[in-house]
C-alpha cells in the first residue's frame, strides 16, 4: 500500500497537479508492481512565502529573478 506525499509550492494549475498525480501513480504502479487501488498520492501545496531553502523563500527567489 504505497503512500506518496508530495509537497510543492502553490502556483500550478489544477491540470498540472492532476498530471503530476497521474504520472506519480503510474510510476509507483510500474516500478514496484503495486495494485492501482492500493496507491495513494497526496499533494500538499505550500504558499511560496512559507517555503524556504538557504534562508530565502520561494517568493523572495522569484522576486529576485524578475
């Protein structure tokens, strides 16, 4: 019963997130042979101002690259 928990910065379209779920689901099914009905994929969207790496938020990094 694989559980895949994905955290991603908010800002993708619903279609992009649905595509992500489908591709991850397929990868798990094919790589470990899990039955499709046993695969769970969770996508957690995080506001860019609350996601930081190297003491810089995603929002700050995006502003600096404009």
